C-alpha cells in the first residue's frame, strides 16, 4: 500500500494562519447565509451590496477585537471580563451604526427613525460579535491548556529520564570498586595474566554500559549476555564458589525489560550468598511468559535473611552495601511501569533468597538502532557455570 509522503499538520500549529482561515471561513459563511436569506425574501440583487458591507464591517471589527482580546486574555479575570464587556459593547455599537446607516442609504431614507433602525440591527450584531468573542476566548484558552499540558508532559518525561539515569548510574560504582581492588591485588602479587584478563573483561562490560541508554530497554537475552560478562569478572574473584544457572524460555528471551534491571539482584546474591559462605552458593535466573506477563526469578542458595529481618526491611535497607540494591529496583519498576508490576521477595526457612519480578510482556516492534542493540559475543562457559539455556515454552526442551 502506498504511503503518503507527508504527515497532516495540526490546524493550530501556525496560530496566525489558523486565525485568518477561521476569519475568512466564519464571515464568508455569514455572508453566504445572509445573502441566501435576502434572496429567499425576494430582496433585489442590489441588496447584496448591503450584505457585503455588513460582512466586511464584521470582519474588520472582529480583527480589531482580536488584537484587544490578545492583550486582555492573560490579565486578571476581573480586568479581562470587565474590559471585554466594555469593548464588545463599543464594537457592537459601531457595527450597528455602520449597518443601520448602510440600510438607511439603501432605502433612501427609512420611514422609521434612524435610532429605531439602529436598535433593530443592534441585536443581530450583538449575537454575531458576542458569539465571535466567546469562540475566540474558548479557542485560545483551549490552546493554552494544551500547551501547558504538553509542557508538563515534557517536564515529567525529562524528570523520569533523569531519575532513571540516576538510578542506573548508582549500580556500577560498588562493582567497579571491587573489581579494581581485585586487579590491584593481582598486580601487587605480580599475577599479570589474570589482572590483564580481568581488565579486558571489565572494559567489555563498561563499554556495553556506555552504549546502553539508561532509560532504554533491552531484551532478556541481551540482559543475560550482559550478566554473563559481569559474572565472568566476578568468577575470577570467587572461582568455583560462584555457580550460576540460567533458564530462559524462547518467548521470554524476546521480552523487553529496563536495562541493567537484573544486575543488582545478582550482585546482592553474590554479596549475601556467595561471599557469606565458605562453600559459596548457586545463583539461578529464570524467565518465562505467563499470559500477558513476563516473570523473572532470581534466587540463590545462600543463608537468606538473618535474624528477624523480613522482606520489607530488606527492601527498605537496600539489602546491599551500597544501600541502593533492592530499593533501587523497586523505584525503577515504579518509574517504568507505575503500579503495573509485581516485586516479591521469598525467604524459605531453610535458607536462600528469591526475588520475583512480574512486568507486562512486550517485545520490540521494530529493530532498534545498532548502537543500542549491539550484539555482544556470548561468553564461553566457564567451569562452575551453566551456559544460558533457552527453552521452548511448550515442551521445556532446550531449543
């Protein structure tokens, strides 16, 4: 199907042009209507001159009124409406005088007095100019409300984008400091090969961080690849103590989520699961589509919450040494999905820590820019890590 090479322009995008179009349309319509009425009442064709003068008079006076109203519309209500009433009365009086004089000349001197003729025309002109004035204020107030609404929406979007960026940028420092400390330790021990390998992996991870928009979304598959880059760096610190497992359904892999949504969950699992136990822990990530929802589950086999701490306290305290872990994710979900999301923490009595996130399932309708969706090389499986398996939702068999 052929596509039009242009998009329709909003009528009021150019206010000046819209005004003159409405002026010509309105008074042109009034001219045609009064001319048709005159002919229907068997007036002579020469009476059309009187109708034309009346239309020109109305057009001219309303143009002057538009300039006056433009200066009054943003004043206080008392000044605006009081001045409008006075100006409208004067304008109607001038219009009635011109139209009455024209009719009087056309008739060669009316049998009725000029004042009576002017009074008869006054009501018609009052209706026309009164309706014109009401329409002028209605349109301009509507446009002002629309402009304010658009401005508020832009400000809200900018504020949301800035807040998302701030929340996203809070995720990296803790991980970066730990990695740099590990590299520094390797350098002091003169283990140059592991230090160089860790620097290489860190540069790949940071490069991906820079090319991903803070307020953008990525697919679950891309998020998993990013997590594998992150885990490769952490595995150089914890070695066999860090064990991972990924179970992602094929349709879930195409779902869109906020970028770096899962990293703080895995970071928490490493800090409170792997670091807290000499034998380490296993971190599992699963993603599946349930109806119109995307469910993401991250759990670890660590000790879980200690003492009497409950899930709400864990979120309030962040459950992270940076103080922004889980609370950060909750805030990002609110920014991205408002109340249309689920964030749940489960802590089995025998240990472990599970976070469940449910959000609306959505996929990319069109291909994203190359810079935002650059395909990362999938890291090769390392000892202690299970390669991410993408499963078909029907059978559960590896695809």
